[in-house]
C-alpha cells in the first residue's frame, strides 16, 4: 500500500506571496510569525484541490478561475469565536446609554428608521444580541421607529450560519433563562432557533471592509459595532476603515469597537466615551 503523500511545506517566498495577496484583498496582515498558521489553514485546501504547492494555490486564487476559491480562502483565514451578549459591560452600555441617546438624536432629526451596522458580524451572535435589546425596547424607547440592523461579513460560510439562526447552548451561555425563552425556540437537543421577530430586524450581507467605494452603498447609521476586527489590520487599513465608519455615521452617532482595541491615534473625528466598565466613541459634530 503506498504511503500517503507528505503535506507540502510553505516556503518563505510562497508565504510572502500569499500574505501580500491576502492583505491586498482583505486588509488582514500576517507577519512572519503567522506562517505556520497560514500553512496549517491552507493545507487541506491544497489536498482538496489536488495542488502540489502553495505557489499553485496562489496562482489559482489570483486568476479568473479562482473566484470561488477566493471565498473559501476568506473562510479559512478568518477567526469566528463569538457568543451572545459578548463583553456584557459594553452591551449594557449600549442598552442603557448609547441606545437612548442615539434614539433621541434620530428623533430630533425626524428619522423614521433607527439603523445599526454590525460590521464583521461572524455567525450572527452580535447582531441578534443587538436585535434582542431593540426588541425589548420596541414599545417604549423605540416606539414608532423602524429598526434596521445591517450585519456584514467577508465570509459566506458564517453568513449562511447567521441566516439560519440556530445556536447551541454554549454560545447562548451569557443569556438569562428569561431572555432565552423570549427570543428563542427550542430546536432539538441543545439547539435553539432565533424567533422570527428578531430575524426580521436583521439583514445579512456579504461585505469586505476594504471595499472603500462600497461603504456609501450601505447608507448612514446611528450606531456602528466593529468589535475585535481592527486588531487584524495594519495602521494604514485601520485608518481607512475608521474613515469609512466616520463618513457613514450620522452626526454625533456612536462607534463601539472591541474592549481591547483603541482608535486613539486615529480618532480625530471621534471623542472617547467612558461607560461603567466599558468605552466607546462618538462622532464629533
């Protein structure tokens, strides 16, 4: 019986070629310490495609015939660890401070819709969490206002999971029994389906954060969430992404980033806000 073929090793030039290609397409930058990560993530793709080297793989995704594989590449290189009510102090700050203030600004403008953008939404936990908060305020704070949550991600795979809206108990672990009962229906053993009224609030869309001209097509927002994403970008891309967010935010609207992320060196257009155990930013002017 023949021995299985050894997995190919990624050479330094192959790594540099793939790294530069990924950076150009996504803004995600892998330094030299991430070569093993990239090799490990793409090893299976080479096997599935019957390719012998990473150079052949790069040639494929760079060519016209590699458009479908490019979607697969985005899936392989992105990390999607998330949960409902992630970083509770920040969600509570949104619920108690940001939402009431942003709704007042929207009403003062004469708006009939309140719009939130969940950028890099992964498998849907964040936008559905925001929908839960809004749903609970529909008859009080948000009465008379339509709510629209745009949830975008570069990965078609996680967007498909998000649209399905079925989750296991582990990702729901931060919810109270009352929240689970109100917003989910049991769907088999240890699985829960997002209720239709939440799904109706969220629109999922494939979007690449380095598609600079595409930002305008998304419209203006009262709040943007972009958590635990900026850490994957270098300074140049981060600056451009923040500029895009700034342009799409309504005057004095809000930007919430990951609790370990700072936009201090880029925030000429934003003011820092301190909440109880959390931080956020507001567009100046």
